[in-house]
């Protein structure tokens, strides 16, 4: 079994079972959980999300025309 990646504050992520882009706002390395908020609406916060359910969004920037 792989060890879950530790998210970092400010990273854009997705969370299993939830739609939309989220941003990591708090990391608890002792309990392997994090709080994340919806990128478009910071009033929506998911608390105590296990690291295993958090996945980094790998975004690429397209080239300008």
C-alpha cells in the first residue's frame, strides 16, 4: 500500500466524492488530514479530509497564439 502524498497549503486539489477545484488551507500531519476550501467560493470548507482522498491537480498552461 502506498503512503498518501502530504498536501501543501495553497495547492489546488480535487477530493474524491466532491466536484470542483479546491485549495488546501490547513494540513495536520499528525492525523493525516487537511482542510480544503472551494476555489470559487471560500465559504465552502471541507474539514478533516484524509490525505488519501486528496489529489493534486496537475494543470498545464497552454501556449499563447
